[in-house]
């Protein structure tokens, strides 16, 4: 292992900045493509026209293909660019080995594949420098080594070495052969177990992924295909993808109002939930008062009652308070959660009592101890509660539909169900599934981005609260 030099850090910074510029350029070009997309006069109509894009004349199919390639590029390189900058900021990454320069060679060829020659050159120089430091020879010698390995494989020297090794194995004693046979049997068992495990995990992953894939692929099809096709297609070409469906869903669907409502309700209820959860969890884990365990047991028992049974009593309470058809009915009933209190209490109970007693001796009050000691230690669990609370507000449907019927108070989940994309009237009305699923995808994708961006905090919070120590 060798330490990373300042020269290599500079190469990494320059290449990462070039990648960032290309990502921003791709985002700008994608936004421009969506801006010039021509919306159909009728929502079931398919547009076939030409576009003048930066001096080039493109058909609708070519523009759709360009949008598809740009989105595929961004899906791969936005997380990759983010990881590059994260590595640059990390104080733990101070050493490198032979895998480091191989990774940089891979990044270099990925940049070349995506028509980013500047990043390719810088990362190639960076990989060569790492190779010089780690292996003490340059790119020329590395290519010669690869060439010699290929020559040996072609001329049969590699197979000769394999035969020599086999001959040496035959000269081993019987006891060594028996040990090798036992090791081989253990290896076979381990391989079979791993194959079975990963096969099962792959099947579960496909079971989860296919509905999301079907939503996206249906959102990119035409209404005519969905109405007339006897057997729906599982795959479509990039030039057949109707990205205009997403633009129609945005323009004919009042997203700004519904998302603003959802954000207001989600942020306020999240703040209330986190506040009440921290205070209640602290009281049940550290404060010693009569009936503490009994009250907490009663709260845990309420978790066994389905939430739907509370709907009628909560609805009557909201009506009596005059909160019906207002944000108050959407925020205050969900500013506490027994499950989150139990979740955080488990993390708080892992903090040694000696810290609390020592803080009391030093004159530290309960609130100051909570703020200075317990909250920083339980930070992963609190972040997990914050994320899950925000996602719960985003996904809420039954209660918001019941207590906020007016359109100005709709959350995004209610609006998706209540605002139907249909063609025809009365008994002839037919849903336009591609637009409905395009709108659904626009709501689902932000949740996926949040989850994959913050999943380490969720895993850390769950792992910490489930470990007694």
C-alpha cells in the first residue's frame, strides 16, 4: 500500500470537475429537448414531426432516442460523479494499491465510451501515475506485461505451466491428497450454497423490480399500442419511447400546487414527529417516574391495533375541532408515532447510564444532556426516523382523501387518483394508461432518489436500534 500523492489528488480533482461539467451539459441539453417537444392536441394523439436542434433537423424518433441516451447517461454518471467528489472529500482514502490504478483505467475507458475525451486523458494520466507509484513501472511496461501474457497463452506456455503443476500434485502424499479432496468437497458445498442464495436473492429482486419496470415501459408507449395490442411488449426501442407523455402529464396536471401541499404537510408533520419522538423516547429511556413501564406497555399495545380502526374516531375529533378540509387535519394527527418512539428508545437505552449520572454530577440538566449527548449519539436513528416520516407523508392516501376533499388541499397521492387522464365521456370514457403511469413515475422517482441517496443512514439507524450494547 502506498500513500496517495498530491499530484494524483490534482488529477482526480480535474477529472471529477470535467465529469461534472459534462453532467451539467447533459442536464441542460435534456431540459432543452423536453422544452421543444411538441405536445399533441389530443392526449391520445401521436406526434410525428421534425425539430431543429442546434442547427440539425431531427425527427420525433431521433429526438426520443437522444432523450433516452441522455437519461441513460445521467443514470450512470450522476452517481459516479457524486462518488468521485465524495472520495475527494473523504479523509479516510489516503492509500492506494494495484486495484486503484485498474479502477482508474476503467473510469478512463468509460469516459471515452461516453464521448468525454478530456476526462479520458486526465484519468489515463492519473492511472499511469498511480501505476508508477504502486508498481514502480509505467504504462509501457504494463502493456508489455499484458502482451507477454497473451503470447504465453497463444503459444501454449500457460498450458505447459498448468500441466507442470498437475504433475507436481501427483507427487503429493496420500494424506495431502485426502486433505485436498476434503477441501474440494467443502468448496463444492460452499459454491452450491452461494448459487442457491444468490439465485433466491435475484428472484426476489426481479419480483420487486418488474412492477417498476412495467410502470416505466407502459408510460413510454403510445395510447394506440396499449389499446390495440393483444400481447403487450416487454421491450421497446429507444426511438419508440414517447417522452412527450411526461411533458403532457406535467402540463395537464397541476403538479406545482399538489407537490407544494405535500411538501408543506410532510415537512411540518416530520418536524412534529421527530420532536415528540425524541422527547418521549428520552422520557421512557432515562427519566425515572412512576408508571413508566406500564404507560410504555400500553403504548406498545396500541401498535397491535390496525390503524384503520382509528380512522372514525380521528375523523370525529377533526370535525369537532373544526379542522375538516384544512392542513391542520393533515398535520396534527400524524405528529407522533408509537413505533418511532419505540425505535428511538432502543437506541437511547444503549447509551450507558454512567454518562447520565456523570452529567448530573457535573450539573448538566436533562434537556442539555439530551441535546449535547443523546441526540448526537443517536443521530443515525433520528435521521432514519426523519426519512421514513417524510416518505410516509408523501405516500399517504386514505386519510388525506377523507379529511381534505377540496382540490386546493389535495396531496400528490390524492391528486394522482382523483385527476384521471381519460378519453371520451360518460359510459365511453376510457383511461389513458400511459399518461396515468407517466404521472405516477414522476411522483415515484423522487422517492427512489431519496432512498438510494440516504440508504446508508437508514441501514445504520436500523442496525443501531436493533443491537443491545
